């Protein structure tokens, strides 16, 4: 029994060696998986104000839907609803776009043409609080429609103007079932006369300069015309039925951002053990453990041979 003690000691030492060397690897991998964070969706509130900043109609609301205007909406103020935790660096684009239409409501709007668009980006500074007296909020204004029109408030910076390329998307078209913009928060329809040819170019400018101007759109939306960079984790409606009313939701996705640049490492750019847990000298560690086990096995064999 006394002669087997060295073998037992070596086996115990090998197990302890493996546990001690594996623990940092497991800990490093878990720590890496929890590094960083992603921006989640946020709830937008809006209200209409006149040229003097006086609230028109209801105060702050996140209620969506299509609204019929008695008078053309002027400026729209936007903010992030209170009680939200918005991380540093998170940004939420909100756009206001005006279109000419073929009728005063969605069902009769037909094929639309973009007239004007404005975009702001909401951040943690735009979250409402308990005492907001005297605070100023970001504002969106577009050209005033002079005929049948639709104004959309939505949570993207994409221009749904029928053009192709990054930052553009298909025009709304009730007959073709194109339910743009995506991430629609609310919309307004109205007007009392049909739009004549050239209305888009002769619209009365608003206080804010137009961000984009639309050229005559094709009679049908371009095939496969979707935002070239849709928000992560979101998808536009699939095969909508003509005549369906677009859905609205005040929860909007964050703007996409480039992945953070990798941190510099002292070993020539290869991730160190503490950063990723990958590329560690696993082979060398395993070899050391195997050597300890081999020595222990040899000792056991020699001990048994002497006893026999």
C-alpha cells in the first residue's frame, strides 16, 4: 500500500494541473461573450405644433393609425417616451415624408409620389422625464401639400421615393399592395382637389429645406424594391394584399452602426488568451498533463512488477 502512494499523488497532481489550466480558458470565453451590448428598439412620442410652437390637437402620444386632417399638419415634434433606458451611442432615426396622392384617404390614394422628406436622430438626450417644462424637442417639417396628399411619420431614414440604391425604397401604392414606409408610426391623409401634373415641383417650401426631392416615379414599384439596408431583426410585410391598410407601431429600431474596431493586442494582432480564450497553448498544456499521467502510470507499473 505504501508503494502506491507516489502513483496516487501523481494522478492527483495531473488532475489538479488540468483543472488549474482549464479554468482561465473557460472564464475568458464567458467574459468575451458578455462584452459589449446592442441597442434595442425604443418607443417614439409625437405631437403636432403650429408655426409658433403651440400644440395642435392632442398632446404627446404614441398612438398610431391613419388620421384625416382638417387642416394640413404643420410641424411634428418627436421625442422618446419616458421610462426608457437608452444606451450611450444608440440612435433612432425618425422621418417625416409627404406624398401627393390620387385621393384624400389611403383607400383612394392610388400610386403616390414623394414631395419632401426630413429626418432627425433621437438619442438618450431625447428621452422624456418627469420635469420637461422648458425643454425643447426635435422638430420635423415638410412641404405643405396643395392637393390630395399623405404625410407619414416613420422610424427610419430611408427615402421611399421609388429610386434604387442604398437609402431608397419603393413608393407607397395601394393598388399594388406596397405598404411603405416600413416602421410606420402614424400617417395623415387629406386634401380637397386632385393633384395636377407638376405639383411635386411647384409645392410650397416648408421652413426646413427638403432632404431629398423625388423624380417622376414609374407606374409600378420596382421589383424587389426594398431598403438596401433594412434594420437588423426586422422584415417588411410579405406579399401584402392590395387595399390593405399599413400597420403602425411607435416602437422603432435603432440605426445600424459599424462593428467596433478590434482592440490592439501586444502579440502582433493575435487575440491574447484573456481577450478571447482562442489561440491559447492548449496543446502544450495538454502535453504537460499527459506527461504527468505517463510518469504516474510508469510508477504504478514498476510497483506492481516488483511485487510480482
